[in-house]
């Protein structure tokens, strides 16, 4: 496998999951609409309202995501004079990749980690912990930086925002259905038997759909990590240094104090040291990141 095939493979898998997600939401809306007795245009209106509400909820966070995340992470912006070596590393990779220079932030935390955020390359920001700056070699740090810039160039933050809206839509639909089902007798149609079947299916979907949507969201997030690894390796032409950096970050025992569940998926590696370390299918389903061993294996397979 080469970096090019790795990039193409992970892009295809991401959009395949997105397509399946769209089909899944359509199916959920169909079940809920029929369970509530809606038909035709009414069913479309039902899902449209939920989508609008979810969009409004995510609008503010989308346009202010970098500021919100940096504030939550207690990150402080630096200039070139504050850390010339780091600044030049980012600057050189931006020139090589054709990306604009992002804002650079430092997080005062001994745990090695880093993340990128921002809705597009023109509004991007990358944060590094003091731990990653002190514990990685120059080439390893270059590999991490290339990975984060790849997230920027691949518009991963924008994609994950869209996915969040879809997940929010499913959650709103499920909540709305559960609430309205308590006030609806479901007897507006002559086919009460068929209606009852949809009501039962609707109740099951209301419980399971948000869980399934979250699992899809996590699956997309994991594929974007593989994609950023491959893109970063292509940028530096040195996949081994990124693999080495991932191993060091994973093996470091110090937990990242500023991390929380809302920001964990942004980091290059899971910041929670008590996260699932198994590689079983069940453990993988609930992880925000692919297992480090799988990422290292994929990087070392690149020529």
C-alpha cells in the first residue's frame, strides 16, 4: 500500500459511510412518520423541521468552533517569537502543502498530544501541548504537524460538523417521536393494524437510532484519522516518524487534564488513558480513534 492508495481508500470509505448514514436517516424518518400517521408531504415536513432546528443549534458552534475549542482546552495563541522552531515547522509544511498558515496555540499540559480545528483552511488553528513539544523529536513533531494540517486540508472539521448535524437530527426526531407518541392514539388511519406495527417499530427506532447514529459518527471520525495519517505521510514522505510519534503519545502514562468528551475526538490520539485498548470489533465501535497499533501498521505498510 502507498500513501496515495491509503488516501483514496479512506476517502471512499468515509463517503460510503456518509451515504449509508443518509439512507439510515431516511429510513428512520419513514418509520417515525408512518407511526405518527403522516403520509406523503407531511412526512417530508416532519423531517425538514427537525433538520432546521438541528441546523440552527449547530450554526453558532460551526462559525466559532476554533474559539470555543481553544477556550475549553485552555490554549494560548503564540507568535513566531514565542517558539521559532515550532512556527517554522508549521510554516514549512504549509508551504509544501499549499495551505495558508493556521493560528498556533500552546496548551500547558505535560501529556503529549495535538489537534487542529477551524471550519476551513482560512480559519484553521492547531494546538500543541507542552508535553508533545518536549517529548517528541523534531521529525516526529513534523509528522504530527503534517497529520494535523491534513485534517485542515481535508476539511475534516467541516465534515464532522455536518455529521454532528445529522446525529443531532436523529436525536431530535427520536425525542420528538417519544414525546408525541404519548399524546397520539394513532387511530387516524383506517389501517390500524398496520399503524400498530409502525408504532412498535417507531418506539424501537427511537431508542436505537441515536445510538446507531453516534456509532456512525465515530466510524467516520476513525476513517478521517486514517486519512490524515496517510495524507500526513505523503506530505513529509516519512511515515515512520509519524508512526513513532503515535507510539510515544500512546505509551505516555500522563493523562491530558484539559481533555473532555466534547473535544476528545479532535486530538491526534485518544487523550483518555483509560480508553479501550482492545482491538475487538465491540471495543472499536465506541472509540473516537482507531487503535494505535492499526494506525502504525498502516503507516509502516506505506512505501
